[in-house]
C-alpha cells in the first residue's frame, strides 16, 4: 500500500486556504471544480514535498468544499489528526502564533505540538530528527482547548 492523501471537508474555503497555504506554507498542487456535484477538490502538499507531490510520489491533503453546505462540520475530533514534520518546532509555532493561530498543545518537550484548522481539524507538528532542548516560553505554556 501507498499512502495517497487525507481528506478534510471545509466550510469556508478562503479561510482554510489562508490557514493551510499562507500560515502553514503548504502549496496548492491541483484544483478541480465539479459543477454537477457542486463541490471543489483542492490538493495541497507540504512545501518540501510539492515537487514530488505533483508527480504523485508524496501524499497530499485533499480539501473538499461542498458549495451548498450550510451546516457546521463536527469539530474534527472524529477524524483524528493530520501530522507534519517541521524543521524547527519552536520557530514554526512562533510563526503560527504571530499569524493568530492558537497553539493548543505547545511543544513543551521540544518535539510535538498541536494546532487546529479553522474547521477544527487537529494538526500534529513533529520536530524532524532529534527533539529540541526544552525552553521557555514553551516549557511553561499551558494547553488551550483540546486537540
């Protein structure tokens, strides 16, 4: 088996694209609109995987936007979470906080953090390689909400 993608339904496409592309620096690989079914599929890749994702050699995140949906989706806990490795967990979390993203589970251990998308999908951020030395303000930062 080969992992291909994870699909997340989104209610506000603009807010979701801002979050994934502008704040997490993901790259849009493909977009298809289905007029008859009234939905749009957008495939995103982590920036470091974009070239290979375009060749279908790396997994993608599929955002599904149903044009006529007015209902809120569940908070994402029934989905589980998406997971991405990052070069510097502290720098990534600092950048996200500066962009207005809540760090639900701070990287107190220098290795793992959790955030949520605008649609409530939990996203796990993991430090590539060895964990970073524990440091403030992360070490003392409390959890916020759930993840």
